[in-house]
C-alpha cells in the first residue's frame, strides 16, 4: 500500500517538476497550492469516512457544500472580490464547474467514502492531472510535456499497484 501511494506521489511530483524550471512564479505558486490542496482533500476524505458511517451522502454533501458556499462568499466579501456582475458566459462556466466537479465529482467521492477506504479515494484523486491533461489535449490541443506523460504513467502504476496490494491483503482473488 505504501509503495503504491509513494509511486503516485512521485508521479505527481514529476508533473510538478515540469513547471519548476519555469520563469513564471505563478506556476510554482500554483503547484504549491495544488500540493496543499491535495493534503486538505486527503484530510477532508478521512473526516468524510468517519462522518459518513452515520450520515447519508445527501445530508453530508448538503452540509459540506452549504458551509463551503458561506465561507467562499465571506472570503469574496473580505477580499472585495465581486460576485456579480459577470457576463453570462462566466456564469455558464461557474455552473459547469459546480455541476461537473462538485455535484458529480466530489459527491461521488463523498458517497464512496462510506464503502471504500478514504486512502483509496485519496490516492485515486491523484489521477485528476491525468484526466485534465487528456481534456486539455482534446479541447485545447495542448500537448502534454514529457514530465506530465512520465508522471501520469507513474501515478496510474501507483494507483494500480495500490489496488492490487489491497485486494491481496483483503484476500480478494479475481480468478
């Protein structure tokens, strides 16, 4: 299990290294924020695994998303970031992000955390850069860097290794 997690984290670090040599400080800042985000997501999923033992997914996500919305609006107010007006295109993008990333993506994680280990779900979230790179290739014709390709392969291998070792430890045999 530890080897699979370490492999996936190594792959993530390799992807981040692809922009480490960049002269744009915003890239490294983004990498640092992404790394911190990953730590907080792991903690969030561990807490979710505990809370979801006694609470339905619907009630749990309603509470989490409501608290998140209140905090985000408070942060916008405190930082003088306007929440309105934005062009209709921007609101469509906000809706798409809310629907696909939160409602479909994170709600699925919150549902599954009751049935699978939060460690497995946390490790699986490391595949997000891979899917983002595939979408960037399809939508924007953005060719992934060698770092992204190498890191992605290592992440997938680490997740696969983690799943295989978990199946062996729990006595599950697919034969």
